[in-house]
């Protein structure tokens, strides 16, 4: 797809999303401070379907406003399975970055009492138990809940919040608001791992910016690791791309391994942080059991390995 076409698509998508915002303060902030980057531009350059448009913001104020706006909208009109007496706590937290002292981060907290038990008995799975990247299919079955033979339900508002996780808020109409990170495009990309997803569009320039390394990676379907604060997540993401026909050299894998060595994965807080961006459904139970264990005794490598074998 040509860059001119990609730019036109993103502009139209952004304008439609912006028009849906009812809070004038947040709307004004978003108009001048939004970055679209990640897989959407890569997919369009490869003439592939876009899963969703990831929107970031270049300052803390806009990120905070976005989180509060969509959490309030979600709580004002929760989906059916959040009604009926379920004890659900949804809030926006402001936390200090673990690696950059003095830098504040935003995260959305969703806590409930209905997750699956340690023994694997099926219980009610709230949003925090669903994979970030598979929100659409979950939304279709849980939120819309339209079965064959039923009458069609009234049309719902566009760009409504339908999926909440610590890192992002998924909206209907294929938009994801990322609240985990913010900053200028180069600051956002410091948290990325593979170069092919570093092309971007900005609302203040209204144009797509591409770089040669990203284009070469896309042309050859060659995974190039450029360093990340989350190398463990990068290893998991590598599997996804290989299934899609991408390839990666041993040297690129070694770069991830070297990057990972500075993190103590036996520290539960570090492990949970390193799983940022990984499908959370895989690891919620693991983290929960490790946290329970650490209250009694220190978690060691043998226990972690035993638990992983049991759960996976």
C-alpha cells in the first residue's frame, strides 16, 4: 500500500475517533498529542489486514486524561457480565516507573473476585484474564452476546471502551489506547523491540514517517531486535512472527538473551513487569501462585521451573 493511502486511512480513522470524544478538555489534548505507531502501519505496508490502530500520547497529561475518560465511560455502562452484584474494582493508578526515577506512569487496575481457581476449576473470567491482543473475539462473545435467532440489538456507540488491561484500553472500531507509555515517537519506541514496527504517524503533523531499517525489515520479513526494556516479552513475540512466516537469525536471539540477563526473573515484581505485552491469560495464574508462595518463603529457580511445568 502506498504511503499516501496509508496516511489518508490513519487521518480518517483519527478524525472519526476524535469526533467521538465528548470531553472537550481531553479532545483538545488528544488533537495535538497523539501518535499512531506499531503494527497497523506495518500491516498496511505489507497489504495485510489491520488488527487495530495503537494510539499513544506524547505527554503525561493527555495519557492521564485518556485513562480517566475511558474508565469513567466503561464504569458508566458496563457490559452485562459486570452487572448483577459482581465485586469489581476498576480505577486509574499513577505509579512511579521502576527503572526511571521521578517518571510517572499510568495504569488501569481491574480487580475482581471471580477469576479461575488454583485448581483450574472454571470460574468467571474478567477482562484482566483475557489476552490483550485478542480483545475483539472476546468482545464479540461477551459484550454483544448475539446468538443466532435473536433479534439484532440496537447499534452501540462507536469507539466505546470494551476491554481494559493494565497497559491499554481497547475500543470498539479497532482502536487501542495505550496508557503504559507516553512521549515523543522516539521515546515510545525505546520500549519497542523489533524495528519493523517503528514507523509512525503524528496528529500534529498529520503524516506518516518511515525509516529505512523498518522498511528493509518489512520487505524481507526479517526480525531485527533493536533492544527493549522488555526482552522477555520480545522472546514470546518472536514465536508469533515466526508462525506468520518471518525469520530471525541466531544473533538477534542472542541480543535478546544478553539484554535479558540484567533482569532478575526470580523477583516476582520484575517478572510481572517483563511480561508486559504478553497475553496475560497465560501468566495470571503463574504470577498469582508465585505471589502466594513468596509470602511464606523465597521463590527459587527450582520452584519456578516446577510451577511452569505444572501449569504449561
